[in-house]
């Protein structure tokens, strides 16, 4: 399928599921869509729950009407050519559970309004040009299970508020410019299965509390400036299948208990 998405798509007032992924659609999303005047709610596509526009050639900035899709649960716009910052009006999507903006040309910082998405379970913005700090408001995403900001230009420290994400299973922040130490309270992420912080500017030592992550399967802290020795508590990570601590400034010997990790 080729061409652009027409304004008339707004006439489908009962539409719940829109999947136009894996096509050759191009151009920008329409700035204004038709049909709003016919809805009792005065908002566009009032029943729309899921949008899949992945893997097309769509470009331009996100139109304002995306922030008015009040019932939207899934916004999937990955592998396109969308530009500009992530707009603050997306913070109005109170039912949103999945946001996938992977591999576009987005810039600017992650807006504070991200913290307003109280139902969000997955936030994927890898392979963009995002910069600045991760906002403290991320800690408000109490339902978040997956946070992926891989390969951007983010800087500053990992916010302590991440430690509040008790449902988080995957934290992927590799290939950025993050500095400071790893989270001091990392043990609070009790559901964490994957922790990737490779290729940043992190320093300090691995906290001993990392051994309390009983669900952890993958740990990658390679290509940083970590020092000190590997904590003995690593031997407690009974589910660990992958461990990469290469290209740091670590010293000392391997913990004796590491031989107990039968899944490595």
C-alpha cells in the first residue's frame, strides 16, 4: 500500500483498531482529520484503542489530534521518519499502555509529561536522537514493565526515581552518554530481568545490593568506567544467563560464588 493517510480517516467514528503497518505509506499524518463535528464527544476517533503504523515511510511531526484519542491504549509508530520532539500533548493519553516510537528521527528530551501516563506498561524510544536527562517523572509510571531508550544521546545521571518502578522487568539504556553511578537502590527493582547500561560513562562500583535481583537474567554493564571489584553478591543471581562487565576498570578476582551460577 502506498500514498498518504487521508483526512477522511476521521470519519470512521466506530473504529477501534487501525493497523496499516508494513506498507509503503509516506508523507505526514494529516494535521486535521474530518468527522470531529459529527461526534458527541467532540474528539477524533472516539473509540480507537490501537494504532499500528510501524514500518512505513511516514514523516513530519506528530499532529495534535493524536493527543485527543482518549481511549487509546497502544500507539505503535516505530520504523518511520517522524521528526521533532515528543510532544507534551501525548501526556493526555490517560489509558495508554504501550508507546513504541523506535527508530525514527525524534529529537529533544523526553518530556516530563511522560509521568502522567499512569497506565503505561512499555515505553520504547530507542534509535532516535533524544538528548538531555531522563526525567524524574519516569518514577511515576507505576505500571511500567519495559523502558527502552537504547542508542540516543541522553546524558546526566540515572534518576533515583527509577527505583520506584516496582513492576519494571527490562531496563535498557545502553549507548547513551549517561554518567554517575549505577542506581544505589537497584535492589528495589525486584521484578527486573534485564539490565542493560552498556556504552555509557558510568563510574563507581557495582553495588552489593545487585545480588538481591533474584529475577535477573541479563546484566550488561560493559564499556563504562566502573571500578572496584565484582561484588560477591553476584553469586546470588541464580537466574543469570548473560553477564558482560568487559571494558571497565574493574580489579580483583572473580567472586568464588560465581561458579554457582549454573545458567551462565
